């Protein structure tokens, strides 16, 4: 799966068996790997894909560290519950 056709597009690969991580984004290559064995449902896989896509979108933000980036992603994922 390729997010867009530009030179620096996101490439998402799926692995059936892998590490304990649900997904990993590599900013050096704009590649995300989703480990299917770490998920319980299709919705769970969709959420991990969304999480890694957000990492891709935030990749050029140099003024936040990894913990702040994870906090932004967490807030985005649960934002609809906090608004309602």
C-alpha cells in the first residue's frame, strides 16, 4: 500500500509474524511495518495503520520529541470522545 505517488510517499508493509510491536514507522525510509500477529481484530489493524500514518505526517516536526509525538497521536485517536 502506498499513500501517495510523490517521491517521499509512505509505504506500508504487512508482516504476519514479527516482533511484539503492533507497528513501526521508519522516518529514514518513510516505511511503516504493521505486524498482524499483534492485533486482535480488523479494527485494531486500522487503528495501528492510522497511528503509523500520523507518525508519517509528523515526521518533519523537529520541535517535538518522541514522547510528545506519541501524546499528540493519542490525543488525536481519542479526541472524538473528549469533545462529545
